[in-house]
């Protein structure tokens, strides 16, 4: 029998290994064969395993070479903790418990000291928050949440809102009075800001890489683009962002500081073209500023109509703004909800580069928010004593109602459109 097997093996040598046939004949257990074309040479070091959906049995006649070790992934950075209402004794207890104080500030919109903390090793994120609350009874404590601009780029040829200082077809209302902007850095040398009164401040913490100027400059241009003259407009732009890898981001600690800077200057209207998660300190600072008469306008975010509400736009003290395109249709990526107050052009806007030539197009609720902020500032400029709610109601009565009658979760009270124009004097809205 063995001789027969060997004879057969001579004819089958080109197809299968001899050792495999011998093993089968001698009862050494099942043997699985795989043609070379079906063998898997994927070392699984990448993210795309093309063989997951069709299992292939492997046969190897020689030991496989040792696999290269996967590169060690960096550990997720521990979230920082922010707390407000921390007195000196509580701060000593926090330090003694192993927390590292990264920064400390005194703000008018938040009680006592506001601190940014790095938790000690060995504490979970939830336990770190709870521990700070135990050590500083009555303090406002939360994670140091991260916020990002709400912007996207590019559009199809011929489908943009082209920027022209004269005759721009976007209803950019003439901003008036003292207007605030919390964003990335603003390039005040940009030709589109020539002749505009722009003061720049920084709330970014020490040791952080400066933010880029693209987003903040674009929003500043939109805030100041209405009309040939800026009237009595004074724009105070606070750079609250820092560069992290290839993106700009701001944390709650620097955002509440920026709000405080503008509150101390008694700024009437503030634009926030940014979004992120809920944060107790941001909520408290925004509410406090709103109580003093500040109107805070915020973009609803670009995470889609089914996304959870983003903040600060979803807070009761914020005026939430969504974006529409050139046809008046809602921006496909815009958030929706009962908190949406107004809509404005924000899809495929063609903004100028430094040479005042058409630059990259922009889309996002980031670009709709400043148009609403400018309109509200025009109303406030003629009625500084007008309550915030009345100012919002005045604009609500002046926009074009779209979607379901009255306020709806897509357009809010309505959109700033060329059909309705922009408010120029508060007296005209009564």
C-alpha cells in the first residue's frame, strides 16, 4: 500500500505535497489543503482585512516568520477638569489630593477662582470630577470640554454666493455698535477688513500653539460686510482657540474667559461660530452674561439633522442659528431642534482671499451665525435699553417665515433673505 501511495505521489507532486498524502494514508489525521492563489498573505497590520468575509483555511509547509509587532497606540489623553467657585482653602485641598493646577483665573461671570486641573493617576474621569466636588463644596465642576468651529470648505462651480463688497447677493446686514466675536485668530491686515474697527484680544492659555487665522477672519469679514460703511461698528475679536494637530479647538476654560472679557467691555452682541458638548461652567458664564443684557448668537453645528443638540447653541440664553443655501433650502449637515431661532445663508459662500480675489468656498452654520448677529446688533444699536427678548422678537417679526408656520425646528422663526432685507433702524421694526 505504501508503495502504491508513493507511485501515485509521483504523478501528483505538482498538485499537492507528498507529505500530505502520506499523512492521510498513515492515518495521521485530517489534512487541509489550500491552493497558493487562495492563501492569505495579509499580515493584518492595516485596518483593511479583505478576508474577513470569506474564511480561507491556511496550510504552510514551513514555519511562518515572526510577525512584526503592532505599533503601540498612544494612550487616550486624560480629560482635564475645570471648576469655578474654588476658594484658597479648597484649592489647597485640591493640590494636596494630587491634582495639578494648570491655570487659575478670576472672572466676573463666575464665582471665586476658576481653575483648570490635571487629575492624578489612578482616578477615573467620573471619580476625578466627583473628588473635586468633594474638596470644593459648592463649586461648579465639569470636564474641560472641547469646542470646534462649524465650517466646511469647497462647493460646486457656479453654486456659490460670490463675495463682492458692492452688490453682494447675500443679505449681509450692517452691524452696528459694540459687537463681540469669539473665534480663532483674526487677520486684521486682510483687505476685506480695511477701514473696519477691529480690536483683538486673546484668552488662550499660556504654552498653547496659536490658532490659525482662516476661520476667525472669515467670520469677521461676514460680521463687517454689510454696507459700504460700518457706521459706529466696533468689533472686539477674542482668540480663544489653540492649534491641536491639524485642527483648531477651544476648551471651556478659555471660552468662559473670552465671554468674561467681552462682558467686562459691555459688548451688546457676541457671535460664537463653534459647537461642542454641554458644560456647566460655559452654561453658567453664558447665562450670567445674558442676564447683564448681552445677546449671544451661536451656530447650531454641522453634525446633521438627527444629531443631538450642540452647545452653546442649545442653551436657553443662546440665539441658535442654522444655515440655508442660495435657494433657501436648509443646509443638509445642519443640526435641528426646538432651540433653532433663525436661518441665514451659510452654504457655499465664496469669500475673498488676502488679495480680494475669490478664495475657497465655505459651508457651515459658522457662516450663517454672524449674519444674524449683525442684524441683531442693528436692532440693539437704536434700542440699547430694549430687553434681549424684545430684540429677538423684533427680528423674528422681520425675517421670512419658512417651513412650518411660526417657529419650527428647521428654520426657527425664519430666514434672513433678500426678499425681506435687513433691519436698519429699530424704530422700523416696531
